[in-house]
């Protein structure tokens, strides 16, 4: 029979299926001889069974949880629900990927009700303290179960004065009324119903139950997350150590590492029991006044972090003889701390590089770039060793190439040359050439532009030394460059001819720049991109032009310049005929953004409005990362790649677009078999990490599938 409820004393062998978890880590500490709270773990399956039919438990579940509670009663000498000697429980999510905020993962002092709180008061010798614990239980219960917001500020209660009792009794009554009004049901006085509700609350704290936030924007984002992840977490339950309040020396909260910087070493706060003001002290206060307990706390933090591989936040109390753990959860870290702590944990041998990479989010990398965190370099190196696609840069000016190099691009996947001519001092030269009255005048205009283009490309080749650099030929509206828009019709036919001449000039600039860099000792890998190819004949014509110009310009340097010519596919028609275009192309770049706009069959403005309307209907927000349309654009690109490689098995394929920052889209890109993605320079670090994450998850899925097949075979 599969155990659904496991005591910590059962050991780590029983808990292998639920690691990494707090319960498993504490079980390991217990086996190693450490003093840890008496507790148990309720598995995810057990939580689902507990919550499938509210108010009802199967006989099997009743038996397992009842047996576990009796074990805790025997070990503590307390009885769950007993008026004079009540057993109190802390209930929290037992997963290190559970919500990081206290409100979302713990309900403390389960077992307190109107009767047991009096027994607890006699037990501790302090009724104010007992009432304060009861209020804390009710507040957490109301927040997690029904989304009742916590008070904005909490006035400290002096546990030494009796007048605090009246204040607390009034607050308890107020919260009970809030729960009744919100749910239609009173706060349960039956402690077993409390336990079941607490298990449900913390296990499904990211499901449809939802949470409340004072900030409306946070609330909407969280609700979106809740709808996407109806996940149940396992639950860790431990007995609260209950002694005389006079034995309590203080309490506080500690992080196993600095949550702001990620630096090693515990940091936190401490509130002495004798404090009259309720003012928190730094943890150094405990170190100065009780070095033995501080050393014990430090050792506990070190061991727990080592066994969980996660930066933790721990609430603790200090008694005369020991440290007591109240609750443990994964810490909410700043982006910088997330990066640094993950790197440090790998270097310390606590976790593997794959684990560190999976913890990263795009906002972590963005902030790391702003702060220029040195440790991020190591993380990106690990990602590069795992990813199996190239991360290329989209550049629009020479400065972009230098930035791309700095952020570790594998090359330039798309150099938008027309953007280079949009500067205020270059555009007039282009305009003058475009509306030239004679062939000679137009050629002189082209000759003025050639050295400008060549100098730009020399910077690109120098920056990419040894890496590919794909230069897209001119791609702009011909009327945009005419000084007076009314002249467009007059010069329309003439401008059409100019486009082919522009290509010839650009090709000459590419190969002139290549020759110059080769003679300077650089390794040059130019790639020519033809924009918006729709027909194979178009590809063939410009390919022949490129080969002709290369033969004229490269001369004897041709053996040192292995160039390629490729096509940009930006429409559904081109994608469907990609195999024909591939006859004359060395590589293909799929323009993801353009395909996403053209595939729905409506203009971009209409597509955007439809997306917003659909998001409104689902009460979500339009995806800011613009995920790749899996069933639309994704399948179109997949078909194009498959058909093209039937003709050219080793055809290089690349995709550009904003969706390349999305992990799910990156997984699809790798599944399709694309060789590279092309992103803006500032997005390169995250793209490197996202590509590695996709590989790691793919490997894990294969392993899980293999394990399931083995189990089926054995069965």
C-alpha cells in the first residue's frame, strides 16, 4: 500500500518521492541526530483526496491521518483538541517551489479554538500570548481560505499587560465575523475540520481558491497564474513546542543567505521576549547575548540549505535550552540574489548547474545586466554548454554588434541595413540617389553610399571575428525615402529599377568589407539575406547576382571567404513554398513577428484587437512576450523546415521575433529542429538561458516517460 502520510521519523527513504521538500530535509537532519520538530508529511495525492469532497474523508484517509496524529500525540504528550493539554500544529506547503510569501504557505497554531485557547493559556502561563496565537491562526485561515486581506498595520501587543486581552478578544471576534460574512460558514471549532481546511488551503494555495492582495495589479497577475497552475502541493505539518511562556527568550526570522544580495551567511531579525516596545533587533543581538543559541541557529540554517539546495526563510523561537523552528519556506529573493545564490550553491557543490539554470527568469537576467553582476557570466557559460541551438543577434547599427558580442551572441542573424541609412546625415544621400534623373547621376549616388555601407560592415565583421554575420539587403518602402510624398507616382517605375542596383551596391560593399578584414587577419563569415522572398525565381535571380559580384570583388581572397546566400520568409505563401526557395538558398530565416501578423489573415491592427478581446473574454492579459502560436505559425514553420530539408538535409534554419524570449516557444523551436533564434542584443542572455532550460526540461520529460514505461512493463 502506498503511504500517503509519512512521519519524519520514517526517514528519508520513505520520502524519496517527494523531494526536494522541507519534510525530507528535516527527516534527513533527524536521521543525522539533529533535534527537529515532531512532524509529518501529507503527500499530494493525499491532499487531493482530502479536498475532493469537502467535509468528507475516506475511511482510509481518516485512518492514515488519525494514526499520524496519534503518533504526534504520543511524542509530545499533548492531545489534538484536548481542552487542558492541546496539541497545536503548524501546517505549511511542503514544496520548495510553493508560494514564497508567508500568507500563501502556512497556517500556524491549528488546533486552537474557543476552548483550547484557554488550556493553552494555562499551559504557557500567559493568556495574552495564547490569544495572540489564536488570532494569528484565524487571520491566516481567513486569508488563505477566503482571501481576506491582512490589516495594513499591526500594533504590537504587550504580553505583560492584561489590557491586551480585551484588544485581542475584540480582534478575534472581528475576524470570525469577517470569515462568516465572506464564506457563509463560521470559523470551525472542530479541530479536525480546521486541519482538513488548513491542508486544503496551503496545498491548493495557487489554485482556483486564489489570494487577495492590496495591490490590484498584483492581484490580476496572480489570478492569471492561478488559472494556469491548478497545482496541489504536498503539506508539511509539525507540532508546536509548547512550554511556559517564561521559558521563551525570544523569536525572530532568519534567511540562510542575504535575500537582497545572495551573499553567504545568515541574516535576519530577533525580538527578545522582554521587549516592551516590540522593536525588532538585528540577528547580531542574539549573537551578542546568547552565542550558543546563535551558533545552533547558524548550524541549522547551513544544514537545511545544504539539504534543500534552496535559500530558506525560517521563523524560530529561542528557549533556554534550544532553538525551535516555527516554519520553513523558500525565500523570496531579489533578481541579483537569485543569480548569485544559485551560482554560489553550484560552486559549493550543493546543486547542479541545471538546477541553477531552471531557477532563472527573464527579469532576473534583465536586472543582472543592469547591475553588471560578474557571477552571471558563469551562469551563462553553463547555459551555453547545455543549449543545442545558436543565439544570434538582430542589429540595426554598429553599436548593436558590439553589444551583441559583449552579451555572448553566437553571431549576427539579421543586420537590418536599411536602418543604417535612416540616420539624418545619410538619408538625404539615399533620397537624392533614388530620384536621380539620369543613370550616371544615380550611379554617382550609389558610389557615395558604398563606402558608408562598407565601413559599417567592417565593424560588424571585426566584432564577429569567426562568427557568422547575416546582412539583409535593403527592405523599406520606396515612397518613404522620396522627399515629397506626391512624387511617389512620378518616380515609381524608376525606383523599382533602383532596388536591383541598390542590391548590387550592397553586395559590393559586403565583399569589399570582407576583403579588407581578411587582409587584416580576421576570419570573415558573411551571409547575404534577401528580404521577403516570395518566389523561387526571385531567389535564383538575386543569388546569381551575389555570385557574380563576389567573383568580381573577392578575387584571390575568395578561398578565405566562404559566404552564404539565404532568404527571409515572412508570409504564409513563402513558407508553404519554402522547399522551392531552398533550391537556391543556403539558409532560411523565418520572420516570426511578420508570420505571426500575416498568418491570422487580417491586418496587424485587427489581429492585435482580436488578441485583446480574447484576453478580456478570458479575464486575462495579452501576453507581453508574444508567445509563438503553436498550432498556427509553429506548424507552418515546422512544415516549411521539413519540406525544405527533404531537398537540402543540412539546410540552416533560423527564426527571429519577440517570442524567442518565451520558454515554451523556445521548446517548440527546438522541437521543430531550427538551428538558431535571432533576438535583440539586450535579450541575448535570457535567450541563452531559455534555450538551455528547454533542453533540460526535454531531457526530464524523456526520463519521466521512460520511467513510466518501465513501471507499466513491470505491472
